[in-house]
């Protein structure tokens, strides 16, 4: 007898593979055909109903479990979960300890005092702005030229989107399908991991060293036939590593012979210490490069620029016509003013130099405490600790907030860390470093039960 669930799968299944079965069942969960708590039939029964091998159905179940769509619960069998689990996302877990600290180093956000003054740009907008129309170009005149001034490679195709995560969401939703595999950094940015998990995409973590992704691990990951590579080319969050040109070239040569799209998130942008770098310098037809202006010019601008292959960006533009259509030209005009106004450029440069100095001073002070960190760029540093929870509690007792490191991790064997927003430390570097070092050495007092 064919079960209801098998029938649902059979109707929606576009390909008779484990991925096809997983996609069909995922769609049924998403549209409510299968409700949370439904119990899936035995694998052998579904295999007989669909005329597939048990190993194919078993592999589909594993894909669904990895995506959080189902859960194997011992004798109760395999249970359908809600589309989004009841627990906190990685991003929320990373920040769940932050509240009412004297010094909150958990946020990863820029120092508001170092953001440029928008008043001149807004005043200029008030005097000269016209509302335009639905038929105007999606990018305001002059903005691409301003962006190209220090873009890391030549590109004829640009888009303006509503921030870096909007760009990552659009590109991921276009390129990836349920069950696809991608390569990410270890550690990686929690919201990106949340996004991939929501899409049902599996990721393979590759460690980061002082020059970027570790080539040997990266080559092994490429052998798993991923669809995409996600990386942060400079001021990597959380480690502060900026990729060297030599490493970028090495990675590009490895990617060149694979059907892999490289998606780069340059989140620090103009406040990064390192010069702009991209694999697009060597493989532009396989690279989407995203630069955010949130940390350099203001989070509330909600703007990022994106370059990439024409076929990819054309598809994203077409899809956007069904939604917001374009990113606010009014905000684009503000950004253009900020990028070209000499006074604003000096303010952003001052912020960049300040962040470099703050991070270096804190890392130097940590070194004197016997704690070594990696990277030399951006707003954050990656603090190695003996025990994550014990370190967070120790810092909280001193009035200092930090971000838990585990939500950033993509490999189970990784060393415990905390993410520290060094860019928020303005003074007392020796004292802050002493407190951080003390927390790093703290171990859990929990004994055997």
C-alpha cells in the first residue's frame, strides 16, 4: 500500500535521486502538506513505493536531517521538524550572552563615533534630488565609476543591493538547491551558515591560516564537488585574517578547473587595513564579489555593491523585478556623495587607521599576557580559550561582553574561541587584555557526576 507521504514525494519529485527525494519532501514540509511531528514511514516501505533503492531513500533522509527538516528519534522513527527549529539560530547564539555590559565586545559592529558625518551628503541630496521614476536605471549615474576606483579587478557588471547579507541571500537562492554542497571558511560568519542551513545546503569547513584558506584542505574539499565557495577576502570575521595575493592566486588556480562559483564577502570594505583582493583577478567568470558599506559608512545605509558574471547578475536583476525592483536610488545618491566627498574620505581613512591601531594595541597587550592571536585586520579578533562557557562567565563577571565562538565553527574538532570586537576598545588596552587573558585561561569547574 502506498503511503500518503510516498505519494506526496512521488508527485513533487523532479529527479529520481536522493536529492530529488529530499527536495520533494522539503517542499511538502514547507507548504504544509506535512506538518511538524509527522512520522516518516520506514525507509524500505518508501523505497518500494517509489521504486527506488533503500540506499537512495536513506541518503535523502540524511540530507533532510542535516538540513534540520527531520530528526531521527530512536524508536519513534524519523520525525518531521518545523521549517525553522525552535532553538536559537547560530547568530542569536553568538550574541545571546550580551546585555548591559560596561564594555560590550560581542557585537562585531563599528564604533558609531568613527562613522562619517552624513549631514553634508543629506543636505546636498535635499537641494538636488529628484524622485525619478520606475523606469530610471537601477544604479545612479556615477556610482559605478566611483566603485571601480578601487575595485579589486575589472568588471563590466555591477549591482547595488540592500547590504551584504541581501547579496549573499540573492546569490545563494539563485545558484543553490536543497542538498547542494558548498565550501565555507572555518570559522565562518554565523548569519551565512544560518542562511545555508535554511536553504538546506550542506557546507564543508576549510580552516583559515594567516594567508587565508588552507590550500591542502581546500583541494580536498573541491574533490567533494561543491557548487560554491564562500569566503571573506580581507578582515575576515572573526579572525581578522586578510588573504594574501599569493594565496588568492593559488586558490583561483585550484578553482579554475571546477564548476564552482566563488562568492566573496568584503564586509570591512574601506576600513580594512589590507588592499582590496579578489579571486576575480584571475577567474572573473567564476567570481561574485560583494563589498559592504555598513562598517565604513554606516549600517543604516543598508548598501552593498556586487560585481559578477553577466549571466548571474542578469538573472538576479530579473528576479528582483518581482520584488523590490531596485535598491533605493536616494540612498545610492547619498553613498555616491560619501565616496567622492574629500572630507568624508578623510573621515573614513581616520576610522581605518584607528581600527588598525586599536586592534594592534590589544593584540600586543595580549601577547605580553602570553596569549597569541591570528590576523592583523578588521574590527575583530579570535581569542583562543580553554573553555568557552567558563570564559564568557569570567568576562561577564568583569563587566565585559564577548561573542561565543562555537556558532562560528564549521568543523567539530576546532579549538574553543571567543570573538572579540577589538574595534570597540578605545583605551586601557593592558587592563582589557589582562581580563581577556584571565578568561582565556579559565576552565570549567564542573566535575564528574
